[in-house]
């Protein structure tokens, strides 16, 4: 790990820190700190070093962090992005560090606003690295390979735990359903494959150029991943229905990895592969659609819809009207008796 950013952060936070203090904070020798200070100077960082008793190192000017110029919209986008990243427990610390570093180099006005807005808590915790704790280094290496259009060699672990070495032409990295995926052509299997990034043990770059298949786009990759996610359910129920919407309108109703759509004479035919415990959620989703829906199966889905309909009817039922009788005399017994007693009590 490069120590230079950590060293500069220490100098910003503790002006005049001694070589010994810096070495202790970084967990390295004083000789290593002196080498890192030389590297900082070579990178354009201006340092003031005072030797002897009471001396230390002070950061005069950091050429790597010149004042940045952002519009208000850009500053807002930065703050929101840092806030979103900070919602991931795995990235909260680095997001905080990045926010503080940006706030220092922005103008005073924007820096204060970015720092303040980034402190706003998110609606709920998220996992940007996926539910399987993808290693950031692995994810970034795959993204670089895709950008460079160069083949990689992966040590890939299957679901059963077996590890194989695979030459892969990387086409697209994307996140879906809480996981990160790599879509590419596997030279070992001789076909297009979808790889879970959390199962990639190592990535080795090569200089072999990669050419995207004709017509391949990010949407193509998303469709491949979605089809894979749908097919990985164990013994799923086929929840089938027809929506009175055009397919492009129906596509906006749910993510592709949950809802498969095909054209139908009456609109769009929908298919969701689900486990029995998901039927209540699917039934509620169908009831909430602002479109005509015809359920084709299974019967278990119809039963769940009938149960919800019965509950809705019970909740919507009006109470039976109470029988009306002659008005009671407040001075006589019965219901009027407490009122009379109250009146007598007030007269005493």
C-alpha cells in the first residue's frame, strides 16, 4: 500500500510533527519516513523541515491538491456520491477520508457544504461492494481490463469450491441483485459466461487485445446476467401472467433479473421464477399494478391472491348500523342517571 497519502494526511492534521512521531503513526522506521518525504518533494509537495530540538515537518504547499473548481451542482453531486458510498459499512472509513480530503482542497464555501451534506445519514445501509464482500482490488482490476480491452487470466472458484484457471475476454462489469458480475468470453469453456466477481481469486493481465462481439452493449450484458440470476433459483415456481401493457412499458415495472417479458397478443407475458415464500410479495405486487393483469398460474399464486382479496374485503366491510330507540330522559334512571347525579353533585 502506498504510504504517501497517509503521510500527507498526517502532516495536514499535525503540522510540525517530528520524524519520530510520523514513523510511530505510520508503523515504519524513521529512515523510511525520510525516504517518503523525499518522494513527496519529487511529486511537487513543498515541505518545511525544522531540525533540532522542537523541530518537525510542516506542509507548506501540496501541488497534488491544488484548489479545485467545481460548480454548485458538481459539488452537490460529490457530496451525494460520498454519502452513498459511506452508507456501505465496508467503505464507510475510506468514504470519510475521501470526503475530508476533498473538503480541504475545495474552496472554503464549497468545502464546508460538501462536508456538511456528506454527513446526512442515508435512508438505509447499502452494500456497494455486494453482499459477498467483493475485494475492491479485484473489482478495480477487472474494470481496468474491460476499459483496456485486454484478455485476463482468472483463478475462478465455482459454487462447489473447485478452482480453475481461465483465460477470459472481459466485456462488461456490472452490479445486479446485490452482486458484482463479469461478462465475457471464457476461452476454457469456449463460450460466453457470467462470472461472480466475489469468486475471482486472482486476476492476471495480458497484452492480448479483445474485440467486442458485434452488437454487444451494456444492455446485452445486463440481459445475460439477469437470465442467469433467474435460472439459479432452486426448483422455482413459474409465476406467469399477462400484463395489459406494451413490453417497453412493462419493463419499467421490475428489474430484468426478476421479471422476464415476452410479447403477447394482449400486451406482455410476464414470468417470475420464485420460491413459495415469495408468493405473498408477488401477489401484493400484482395487486398494486396500475394495469390489467391476467394470472396464468400457478394455483398457489391464485390462492395467495384470493387470501389477500378476502382480507381486503374484511378490512373494507362497514360496521352494521346500531338499532335506534327513544331518547332517554336524563332525569330518569338508566342512562340518564349519571347525568342527574352529576348535576346534583354540582349544586352542593
